[in-house]
């Protein structure tokens, strides 16, 4: 790290999904005897290519010895960022006020030496499916595999006809049904794809099903669209570096998936399998520090408890957005837990509990309640 300054910094989360947006907050301490002028704040991740990094221009003066908060720097996780832990480092471009005026320090941005780590994880599975129309040419197999992987890492499933066999079922009836059922249709208009009669047929089915607004054509650079694709906006595709085009396609699908989820009516969880005593399932006007209680389970050694504002869960049933978690080594040995944080007024909450026995565990029992309104 440069001896002239030190930085404190943090991202707004410790875990992100591919293409998810985030931001970094930071402050800088001027360790020199001269006034400092910060003109740019940078943020570098280990998945970034070449000299590219996120930045924000600014004009922040920092007196000698002072610590000053810097503007937030926004970023988006790249689609190519692998699942796992990644290093990130902030940095600044700055000047010092000398006897001859403001002098730029260094030849470019100066990043901190050590940095910190952040986790990139696969996004939770969404209720959204994309039909992929592609050629069966060997040249397009790598692109197809990358396409499937990219959507999957963002929680979106893909339908590829030959990878979803239905022996004895009419092929084109299967394909037409899948297109009509799909939430979006991705067209891989490559050199081989533009010669495929199957792709043209699938485009025709999509347009016939009035799915034009949900068609995402990826058109290889140098090719022109033909037939039913003419007149439709498309995403340029660099066949040797398809990540930019795939990022655009996945972002579009993710936005549509979010709108689909927002349009769903809220459904209360099923009645609990382990009797929950309080708060009563579906209760309203609950205090901001409720007491949670449930009936004991024979042979239970401990109980895992979680509280959340969302009913979304992982494959193992744990809440994704956990507000309070008493699991693992922190699991409860009683059947009562007194909330030790203030909940928000007039808010829906979900809580669930399961018992751990010597031979296994019970299913989660889930309840929901709404807290009291704030007094006028």
C-alpha cells in the first residue's frame, strides 16, 4: 500500500451471484503533511481482464492527518466470475499540494496491497425456463454448453430438445409444446445455425405462438438475419468470445424472471407439520420481540430455528435470506426462543424449526406472522 494513505473499505454484501450489482463504501486517511486531492476511486476484482477496473471520478480534498469518506463505487459481478472466493482491492488516483501546486502521485491508480475476499455463488433457482434454438453442428457445441452453463449459474433453466428425450413422443410436437411453455426463446444464429431448417421452423413456432417479445436472437458477427428474424433487434455475438452476448441474454432473462416472480400472488406456507405454538400460524399484530415456541419432539437432542422476511429456501430447506439463524453449533436445546432483536413494524415474517435426533431430523415446520402497526 502507498505510504501516503490508508483505506478502510467494505462491499455491501459478502456473497454475490453472477451479474448481480453491488457497491463498495470506503474512506481514506491522509498520512502526509500536505493536503491530498482524490480524483478517482477504483475497484479491482481478480476475475477482471487486463487493465479494466470499476471506478468513480471525484474531487475530494483530504487535509493532512484527516480521514474522509469517499463516494460509493458501483460494480456488477461478471458472468465469467467462477463460483468460489475472489480477491478484491480498492485504490485511488490522487494529487498532493506542494509548493509548486497540485502534483499527481504515481503513474496511475494505486491499489491497496492485500485486499479482501468476497464469495461468488450460484444464484437460487428461479421459476423461469429458456428454450434454446441451435444447430447440431459440432462447431456450435462449445457455444451451446457455455450457454447452458451461463443460464444455470444465474438460476435459470434451459430447454434443449435433444437433451430432454421423450422416447415414442412425436419430436416436433415435443418441441412446439416446449416453445409454447417457455418463458423466453434464445436463438443461436451462428454460421451453421443460419443454415439450419430446424431453427427456422422453431422461430416460426415462436412467432406463431405470439412470443416475439420474448425472443432473444444472438447473431454472429458478420451474418445477417433472414426470414422471420428480419426486423427483430438482436444481440451481436462474437463467436470466439461469447460472454458479452451471453451476459446480455442472461440479464434480459433475469429481468423477466424477476417480473414474473413479482407478479405471483403471495401464498402462505402450508400448515406446520410440527405444531408451532407461538406466534400462531398466520397471526397478525404480533409484537416486535415475540416469543417463539413449539411442541417438543420425542427423542430430539436439539432444534434448529430460523427467521426470515422471505419464504425462499435452499435445496436443503434453509432460508436464503436469514435474519436470525440458530443452526449447527448454535442450535437450541429448548423449544422456546425469545426474540432478542427488534423486528420491523407492519412486516411479514417467516419462521421455521426442525428437530435433530440421534438418528436423523424432522422436516421443517414453517409458520408466518405479521408484526404490529406503528402507533400514529
